[in-house]
C-alpha cells in the first residue's frame, strides 16, 4: 500500500479518480475495516492539511471544518453533538479521527445526531444535505453545518454491548422543540430519520416507533431488541434517578497503612522497563510467525513450503515433518498436534511456522505456504457432537469425558414439597491477558535450548516439549516468568513448540508474539457449559435431592477441560448438605476453538447454577436467602462432596452472617436490588494428580537472600508474597529477599501456578526452609564475629545482637556472604484428602458475595453499583496482592456475567478481536467494591494461608442473578445475561 | 524516509508509509516500553503522546507521524508531572501484571498535564480506552488519585 500526499484539493480529486485509491483523513475507521478483512486499497490519498479545521457558531448554527478531530468537536460544547461524540470509540481514537472522516466512512454512531441537527455538507461538488450525500457520496466533504435550536430538548443514547467503548447495537438521537426530530442508526442500523414517528401523537409515539424503526439482527442482539430499546429511549423520559450509596463496610480492607507494601516489580512496570519475555531483543534475532488452519475441520492433503523457503530473509520453515518426537501435546492427554500433519480441527490449529529476519518477511512467507485441504463436516454443537451420526474429530469419537455419581435415593424427589429445575448456560470466556502468548527461544552454546515463553508451570512445559522435540528434559531450560496475565490461559503449551522447532532449525534465536486476532483464534478458552439442575426441598426448606447433568464444549482438544468438568461436579452441591444426589458430566469435542483452564475451573460455573437454585427454593418456601442457606449449610465437621475429610477452618457460617449483616440489603431504590451467593472453593489439584512443590532459600554472593521457586509471576503477586513470608519469619526486610521464579534452569519445581495453590505453597516453603536457614546464617555469623551461639539475631540488612535494639546490623548479609552462603531446600506435597475413589480437594475456602445492581428499565442493561466480597482464606500474606486478586477476580466474574462471550458460527470465530469481545472497561467496573478478610484459623490448623486466585470470581454471577430475580421475578439462566430477557 | 522527534531526539528511518507507529517503535527501534495489545485501537496498551495528546500508536501510520513530537513511556520523565505520576501509581500498587501500565501512564500523563485537578469522572473518561484485565480498575483509580495528590503538591 502506498500513500500519496497531494498538495491541493484539485490534485487530491485527480488522484482519487484513479482506480484502487482511497481517501484517508484520520484513518482510524479505515484501519478497523482492514482488520476486519475489508480489502486494502492500492493507494491511500492523504487529505491531511487540505481540509478546513475549526468550529464556529452563528446563532443556532454550528459550522465544523471536515478535518476537525472528533475530540475537538466533543469539547466544543455543542448541544447533542458533543454528547454524542463522547460515546464514540475512546478518547485516544477521537484525537486521531476527524468528523469529515466519520461521515465519509458512511456509518458510525454520530450520523443520527447529525441527521436530527439537519446537517448540511459543503463538499468539493457543492452543498448537499447529509441524507443526500449518504445515499450518493459525491466529492470530498469540506465542512458541515448543524442546527441545534437553543431551547431544544435533546435525546442521545448509545446502546452497546458494555457500558462504554462498544460497537453500537443502536443509537438514538432526538431534538424536541415545537416539532420533533428523531433518528436511529449505529452499527449495522442504517442511519435514518423517523418521519412517521416525528409527527405521531404522544400517545401513539411508542407504537409508531416500534413500527417504523428498521434494524437488523446480528450475532449479539436481535432486531426486536434493537427496535424495542430505541422506541423506549425515544418515547419515554429517562427514568434513572441517582442511587443512594449504602453504608460503608466498617471492616473492609483498605489499601494503605499497616500491611501495605509497594510490590518489588511495580516501579519497573509503571516505568515501562519491566522485562516482559515478548519484549526481549538481541542482535540477529529472527522473528517467528505461525500459519493457522484455513478451515475449522479439514483433511490436509499436502503442504508445500518451497516458495516460502525461497523468499529472501526466510531462515526456517517448519511443519509436522520437522517434529522429531511425539507430535502431540496436552496436559491430561496428548491429542493436539504441535503442527498438524493430516487433520485440522479448529481455526487456531498450527500447521506451519516461519522464522525470518523481520516480522514483515515472516508474515509474507506465511502467504507463500500452500496447503491443500479437503474440508470435513463441521461439528458446532456439543449435543449434536455426541449424536452417533456426528462426524468424529478424534479416533475415539467426540465424547472426551464422562463421569458422575449417584448417592442416596434417586427417587427422593417423590417426597419433595418444592422442586426447581432449569438449565444454566455459561459463556466461552476468553482470558484476555493483555500480553498475548509469546516469547523467544535461543539455542545455547552447549547444544541445549532455552525457551522463554510466559507460562504457568515450567517443569511440565519442559516435560511436554522434551517429548515433542525428542530431547532429554535437561537439554531444555524453560523460563515462564514474568508474564502479562494468564488466568489459566497459559497453563497449556501455547507457542512453545513451533518456536522451539524454528530456533532449532534456524540455529538462531527466534522471538514470536501472537497478534491479538491470532491469540483469540488459537488460545484456549473457558469451556461453555449447559448445566441442567433439578433440586428439591421439603416443606420446611430442607434440601432433599439434586440431579445435575452437565454438558461442556471442549472444542477441538482436551487440554484441562476434563478436569474442569470433574471440578465442576465436585462443587455440584456447593456448601450445602443434600442427602440424595445424582451427577453426570460429559465433555464433547466440537470444532469451536479449543478450551482449557480458566480461573474458577468449573467451580464458578457450577456455583452459578447451585446458588440460583438455592434462592429459587428459598422463595418457593417463603424463606429469605440467608435463612434457607443457614438451614442447609454444611458444618465444619461434615465431609466433602466425595466423602473426603476436609481441612479445618470452615468459615461458611461466618460468611453467611456477614451476608446477613450486609448494609446492601437496605440500600434500595427504583430498579435497584441486592443479591447474594456463597463461595465454597476447593484449592489444589486434588487427590489424583501429582501435586508436588518445593523451593530453595540461599544467601547469594551479593548478600541478597534468594528464594528460588518454580511458581510463576503473572501479576498476582508471587514476588511480594515470597518476600513477605520469608522476611517475616527471618526478621529481615522485604528488600533483603530476592525472589527468583519461573525458570527451570534456576528454580526447583513447585508445581503449577494454578488452582489457588500458590498461596499455600509460598507459605509452606517459608515454614520449611526458614528455621534451618536462620540457624545456619546465625551459626556462620557467630563464627565469623567470634560470638557465642545464641548471641545474634537476623535483622533488616544483616545480623544484630539479640540484646540490642539497634536497627543497624553489626554484620551485613553482604559481608557474611563473603565467607558463608547457607542454602536450604525443601520439597513437599500440596495437602491431599484421604479419598482416592475420585479426585477430591482437601482445602476449601469460604466466602460470601453480594451484588447491588441497577437495571435500566428502558434497555434491560445491568450495572453493578456495589460489590461486596467477604472472604475467609486464612492469614493475608500480602495485602495488596490479596486485595488485587479478589478485585480482579470479581471483575472477570462481572464480565462473565454481563458482557463476555466468544461466539462461533460454523466453526469460525465471530468474535475476532477486542472490538467485539467485550471485556469490562473502567466504566463497567462495579461502582464501588469492598473486600473483607476473615484471617482466622481453627486452633491447630496446620495449613496456613489459602490461595485466593479464584475466590473473587467464584460467586459473582449468582449474586447478580439473584439480584436480577428480585427485580424481574425471573432468574437469568444464560450468561452473559441477555438484556433482551431483562426488559420489562 | 520518515522523520519525527521521539522523546526529544530526532529519528529518521525507512519504513513503508502505512506501518503503524507501534511497529516502528517495537520492531524497528526496539523501544519496547510501548506495548502491543490488539493492534486496532481497542486496548490502549500502545498509548503514546502525539504532540502532547494521548493516542493509540497502533492507529498512527508512519506517514502520519512525519514531523510530529512523539513521547513514549521511555520519555515520560521529560514531562513535568511524569515522576510524580509514576510515584503515585507505584505506591498504590495500581497494576498487577503491568502490561497495560505504560498505556495507562501515558493517558494519565496527558490528562494531568492539561488538568492537574481532574476529578474522578474525568479520570475514568480519559481511561475509557485503556483495558486492564488483572485489576478491575479500582487499584488504577486509587493510583491515579494518589498521583493527582502528588502532582498537586508539586511546586
């Protein structure tokens, strides 16, 4: 693509008369189009500097130069128009885009506002009203004039898929004086005035609007929804009144004061100098790119890489033919090819990879690889996937896992007073880590290979890669930290295998960083679930029986989805005692992407169903949600769901009491309601998988006390956690401790950084290593200073006399390290239950989540006003990390509940990038959030702090659902909740 | 040849005119403080200052950068409020993984330079286009408010 920069409008017009040209102003809309696959023009003709800028006012008329940025118009305080601009894209984009460009683009949210402002354009082809230009664009837009009478009442509203920065579902604009000007548009809705509605009587207005508004369906919202909300918004006054805030929680954690420490990595992160693995650059480093499948399901007939290999600058092309070992990976079983040989099963499947001297060359080479495919029938629905006639993705068919149990009497429903049955559906949530998958690989002088890619368990990555590369594990050094967010999405191998193959073949360092679009298509997601649940209680409200039937969509490969289903079923009764239970879980393969681990790991999906059922039965019995739960709550001495003995320190009744005492229940108003749900979250991998951990404490030559631990820093706060637990026990400063993590070349295996197990591992490592380490340090110091044993203690920076209060060490750690470098290593198992008949967790943590929400009566949209998370997970290791995990988990839970889902159509992703995948923005956050921590443990509880990675997300969805039901009388059973179902 | 000023230093380089500024920074100049999150202006990780205004560098094409003053996270200390802004965000542990941090810092650098008294509504409006997946935004808001206090105390 080339760019012409004309020096006059006449010259621009001449250039634009040539084929293959396209005018560009700010260029922001064009680039979004290109990313969506709109064909690139051959030549851009830049209008920069040729068009007028500036805004002036004459009476009710506003004149705006075409090159004026959207940002400038937004801040010009033009009635209606400035308000509309504030809802278009985001500020950084509005500073680049121009108002002429957005009109020239022919779509966009602004146009309805311009239409009601009777917009007139001045163009190089003469003056024309905006509607005429939209119907038949002619000439270049020079300026526009909108007319907004001073006394006019204005209507503006954009309805999107989240609170802000969203594609439009529909926008409405209105100018009311003695006449009425109304328009709709936005997104796929053709921008238009509504002449019939403009002259309708007030009584007939809503019905006329419903009849007149023409809007299409899209994968996200129906035509009916669009028309209904637009009619509501244009015909009814804004019904939202300010919400009165609730009383604050007196015991909420506060982010300052005692226990608040600045994270050791924070300054570098804020300064942009933090060493992300995808930022690593060395001279002569090659750049890698991966070729993904062209079809969701197809046989590969042939792969021809000759033209790509011949492209100057290409240093290596790899396919399945270059895989020396087992061409398969997967944490549970190895069913996913490193590089596909004969079949592709989803559009993210890797087929080939290229390393070249730069990104552009690597990208160009991908287009030169020719793959001949024979498409196969696409399996798009997990139910249909299990039909005997369905095309099979794998030799053993499409049923990846089936498990379940029956306990008690399956016919106990016969004795029930109340039975609730429904099916709850959950989304294909995307992890959405801001740093997509990537890193680098570099052959080492000794013939070994370094692979540095963000991950969650280096030792297991090494095991998987050793099999694929046919190398001894000790020939591989795997660095997995730091990484820019993971949430389970970097637990499975991501780009490591193609990257390693490229580095080995090119015999050179190679870096590779997935584009977001590629990450969306290729990365694992949260397996969507359909949970049919039938729950019964007697007339007094005591639970009698429950049936659970879960069907999950694994997508193409297993990864950890079988364990997700199993974990979901282990949480099938939540924290309640139900004597008669039947569970069944099935996991089906489809061509809808591929799924795996995600924070919550099935437990949060199951909690959605269980906690809604509980509220529904409570209502059926006439009991309040707290009383019903109290009646059925498990006690501290009850066994777990699988009959296993559990660790002590059950705090469910305390959490339930916190919910009962919540100030949110009384802070109500129109359209406002509060709901609750309990958290009951198992931690660790369970009885059956290997769940080893360990680490080393040593004095380094520079006097830092190094803690070597194979866990990974993904943002959750492993580094401050290690500093906290070690320094507290040793009596030194946090800054004396240097955590070394996530590197198989340096750190002992500590197991995976998943399953809320990190908090326990860190604490236990300190418990096991610090006594001996302190002893060895003091022995060495006494010897060095010729002091008697027992006369010294560790202090910040070194050792001090036990009898002295001095803050200054008499021997610094650096001095001591000149002669002595104590090292203590520990290895241990994550605590396990006594049950091996199934995979059972041992350490559970408790919580209660309360959501106070408001529903917009005109659009059905839900906003979270207050989110209170009461947690009980043992002592807080590091306050900032604890608070961050709960707040961040809650935010992901809110996204799961209200906005997030990755859609597929015929095996192709509809949701291709962050323009259509709706992670919460800052405007979607719960307006206020409060977290409490019950840090107590039972006397003699030997298990210390519990990890809190999954506690925040655990019960957000049912808390919101139960609040919705208070407003609407109906429980939303499809997440994300569809606003259409919540309209009055 | 494309010429612009990067953090006060003149830069001239050869690149196709439609190459994104993010690519020029990260690939050509190896200035990796500016992050790449989506490449379509939908996450804000690549935010830089273009003549003092915070914009998504992934949406700025090389020819559009010609002759402009570009400030990236590597040059944030050249902005008067830069050090105080960083200090406030750091003390508040505003971030977790930190990948969104440079973009947030640049957005806030422009905001507080223009208006050291920006209220919470202005801060959230300014951060509309900066996605964070780890924190849920409350810690970022607390950091921004802490930074504002430090900025207001500057002489």
